[in-house]
C-alpha cells in the first residue's frame, strides 16, 4: 500500500508540473517549433552552408524564422515577430551559432534548432556538478572550436575549489563522455556540441544576459520557503532532491496506468546504465598506479645516478638521450601502450618489431597523423593528401586495414581536410596495435632480451672513467719526475 500511494503521489506531482504556467508556455512554443521543422507543411528550410574551408550543417537564417512566424501566425508587424522569436530563443528552443546571446535577429544570422532532449519541458534542473562536468569536458575537446570563455574559466576554477573532494570523479565522468563523443560522426558531434552549449547558455547564461530560469514560478515559490532551499556555488538555486519541488495536497489521486509504468521502467533502466565507480575500486586503482610508478617519481625515489638539477653530474641526461635504453626504461614500456609510444627509443624498437611482422605501416600511419596535428596551417592540406595516398587510397603502397565505418568517415573528412581528418582512422589503428601487436611485442624475444640484459649502471662507468683519468695523470707526473731525476744525475 505504501508503495502504491508513493507512485500515485509521484503521478500527482507530475500532473501538477504539467499544468504549471511554465509548462503551458513550453507546450505552446514546442507546437510552433514542431511545425517550423516540418517539411511537409512548409516549414523553415534547414540547410548546410559553406563557410571558408568548412561546412556548417543544419542551420536556418533569422530572416527565414521571422518570415515564417509572420506568415503562419498571421503577424503583420515584423517587430512583433522578432519579439516572439526572441522569446522562443530565450527559452533555448532556437539558438544562434555565432555568439551566445539568445536573441532573434531579422538578418542572415545562422540559427539552429535545439534537440528535444534539451527542451526545458524535458530537462531536469541542472546541478553544479553537471555544469562542472560540461566545462571539464570542453577543456579536453577541440580547443579552437570549444575554448572556454573568460567567465566560463572563472566558473570552472570556482567549481573546482567547491568540489575539490570529488573532482577526480567529475574529471572521470567528463573523460568518459569525451570518449563516447569521439566515436560519433564529425558532423553529428559538431551539432551536438552546439546544442549542449546552448543548453548551458540558458541555465548558466553569459554575464549581462537575462537568466530565464530565474523567472521560473516554481523557483519563486521555493524562495518563499528558505528552510527548503540549500546554498550552492551560485547562491540559492538548488533544492534538496529528497523533497518534492511542488507540494499539492489538493490534487486528485488517479490510478496508475500502463503508460506510467512504462515511463517508470524507462527511467529505472536509464539509471541502471549510468556509469558509477565504487570508492574502494578507485582507491585500489590509485594505489596500484602509485606502486607501479614509485621508482620513476623523483620526489619519492632519488634519480640514478644523480639529479642533474641539484648536482653538476649530467650523466642522467646522457642516459636518457642514449639509444641504448636502461633496464628501468625498458621495464616502463610494459606498463601501457602509451608509455612505449611517447618514448622515441621505444617507438623505434616497436617499429623494428612490426617490420619483422610486415605490419609497420600501422605505426607509421599513427606517427604521420600525430605529425599532421603539429603542421602549419598552410601545409595541412598537402600533408593530408600525402597521408591519404600513402596509406588509404586505392592501391596505396602502405595500405592499412580499416573497418568500413572508419574508412567511410575518413573518406568524407578528406574532402575538407584539416588537422583532425584522420582522427577516427587513427583511433582504430591505435586500438588494433594496442590489442594485437603490442601484446605480441611484450612476449617477443627482442623485448625480453632488452628487459633481461644486465647492464652496469652508468654512474659506475662515470666514476671508473674519472678514476682512470686521475690514475693516468698521477702516473704521468711520476714518470716526468723520474725522467727529470735521471737527466740531472747524468
């Protein structure tokens, strides 16, 4: 009985939210947006336009929106249509792609429709942890297109201080979302990034812009009950999740329907799929990582033969520059695939192994793509074509093995080449080498010989060399004295 009454109370709250003034406005706006996007009934033309060397997908102009509103809503004054369009944009249903001020302009400014997932009627009240994950994710993505604005960088620093204890979990969540986003198509990813940013432009607006969420009647109601409201980084905004946002004891209780049960099942399934990590597992991983790298941390383990920054002995730098790696350095290659890739000597050894297996084109392709990302902009197009002809074009001399999906995406990207044209192909080759070639390299005789080679420390060689020099100099001086004595006696 208790469970049934709880479900009925939840349904009652949902009905109250549906009939709230804000929700009524949202439904009216959504009807307009749906008709505006319907091609069959003469919606606004959505198209892809070219801008310099790139394409801007799924956009409409402000003039198209204003003309559609005047025609389909019987509005005679253009100013009234612009005002209505600005109200729709302020709620985040339509947003400009050039700036982040949510207003409507009757000109050639490009706009994009917001995805229904980010509509205010479907969205939760976002917390500061969600905003922190979003800003953290932006710092990991394409810096040129998604660079943080000054106010966003300040918000990120403030959030990092506020959530210092669980910042590691926020960073891991952002990292996981970035990995998922990179698997998506380039065009789809660009659209999704702009839609997500527009969502936060509504809920965390640019300084000086109107915050439409602060005008929400439910928030105004909660502000009258300060005992229900808790403080956050941005002030009094968020209510404890254990309390109902709206208390409606007078609402009629209706029976739970099959549709309500389906919605509840969908919601619970979504909660099950959420990525979670136990604190104990995170601690175990951190301890294992620390124990693995303890010998390579100069703050914990003194450098051998000595630290060049605090002594005059530069033998350590000579060892690092040497093409004959030490046992400690070779051992580090076995920690992860990234360790061997970032070590020049390790890459050379791995390349020799791949040449013996006739699959060196994979690593050469990976290194060529890494080099492409550092090329000057004027050389990028030429280098893209060279990489394509060498590794991916039909009949290429060093053809690599790509799956059909990655090849199709890369073929489309080459038409509008940039530094990240081969991102999907590089990721596929990276996973292929990591799961296959790298494991065989660690088991190979070449790696085992390097790992088990008993080499004397460079420091001992340096000391022995110094001792030999001293002995020679002493011997020469003694020999000189003897010769002088013989000449005097003669």
